[in-house]
């Protein structure tokens, strides 16, 4: 099919591709990687994150804006993306996150493009935001739901919230995790990785229960490897100083190399997931593809994501008990059961197809 007859999909709200940041960026990269011949993507990118500003990634046109896509400036970034869309006139605008949706009522007056919005993980509920920011994000979410042709929820719990709060049904499409096990030719271990440790990976924020996980291993003989962006906040720096003193706890700085992450995940006893907010979390579904047990913080998002197959905790005692259950061999089939869930729900090819069916 010639490019002029293909449906044009503009993607708003991410740092860009190739992915160099987080979950939405991985989503967009895989949408492009698995795209059919019926569509073509126009992906907005923040020039702040890309030294080499390539014009195309695979078949996608990359459009750079000189504004950061994260933090407070994400509002301006998303609005600028929508303003460019008024000129580009794509068939569909796919908005990832609600930061710029405060502008959506105006955009809908000026544009005939269909709008599909993934509202992300109820960002306004996060404890890290001030009351004013929470109000703004909630207002943006409300406008996103009202003015989008289709709303996407990444977790059944979020879909239930959208229907309860706004009286509107949404499409449930999660994230893939199978890229984490698609190890490259150089990805097989070239250095010794000692097996026999529990693993946790996350952004170092209070809502991810980082301190609870670390404290649970203080009185334990079990080894914990914990990777995160410790140096990005006083909270993380304080935890790093405190818990680096324990011989069974290894504090790791972030490493986005897929092969190194592959080795870490492949050789762990179990994955510990402390996220308490945010819908379906990419690091959780990636871990599920490794056929290892998962110990997750007890919230509706994580129960839906794992089909209730995981072990759950809400305090240090419950986490220590779950660790003991794994060590004692009480859950011998959990890893394979989680892998089956991941194969059924969290593979990129089927997720890309689900998105395209909405376009």
C-alpha cells in the first residue's frame, strides 16, 4: 500500500523513539515495530533527550520539539504537539497520558482528527503531587475522558474506575513484556551472575514501597538486589546510604541495557514488586515473562495484572512470610503460571494489533 493511502497516526505524550525512558516510550516503539502496512506513525519526540535527531525510526516519521516531555513542562510539550497536529492533520491522534488534555476541548473545535487517549495510571492520585497539581491532573483526566473518541485503560481496575467516575466504558489494553526475554545475540551471559537473590526494579519513590522492601530484608539472610534511580532524590539518596551498609542488600544504579537486565531477571529467585499505583506496570509484566515467582504489593492493579497468581504483601511481616514461602518451595508452579498469564495478556504483537483495531 502506498504511503499516501495509509492512515496517519500521530503519537503525542512521550519522550520519543527509539525508546530511552519508560513505559509509554516502549509502547510506542513496539507499536512501530509491529505496525501493519495499513498505517504510518508520526511520533513526537523531545529534542532534549536525543543527541542524534534521526528523521525516521523504521517507517515512522519523527517530529522533534525543543521542550522536555517530563515534569511540569510536559503540559507545554503535549499542547505544542497538538498544535503541530492542527497543521499535520493526522487521521488519528493517539495521546498517551493526560498532561496536555487541558487543551483538548480547543483542539476538538479546530480539528477533525479522531482522538484516542490512554489515560495512564490515575496520575492525580500519586502522593508525590501537591494538592494543586492533583487538581490539575484530575481536571485533565476528566477532559481527556470527555473529549476523546476512545479512552484506553491499561488495567481492568482503571477501566472500572473510569466507568464508575465518568459513566464511560474504556478499552482495556495493557503493555507487552516479551521484549525483555528477546535477548540479543550478545545477551547470553558473558560474565558470571551468581544465582540466589531476590530482585526489585523501580523508580525510587515512596508509593513504590521501597523502604518497606528494604527493611524486610534487614533481618533476613536472603540476598536482595534492588535497582533504581537512587540519586534522583533526597529520599533515594538517604535509602541508599542506609541500606548499602547491609551485606545481603545490593543497591544497584539504573541500567537500561536489555541484556544486563535479562541476566538479572533470569537468575533471580523471585521478583518483588512494590508499586501501589499506576495501573499495569511494565516492569511487572516483563518479570512475569521470566517464569519466576512474583511477590507484589497488595492492590487491585497488581491483582488484576497477575490474575491473582502472585503472592501479595502490605507490610514487612507479610513480605517476609512470602519470601519464606518462595524459599521453602511452597509455590513450585507459580513462575510457570505467571508466564502463562504473560503469554496470554502481555505480548507486543497482540497489543499492537489491539491498538490498530481502534484506529
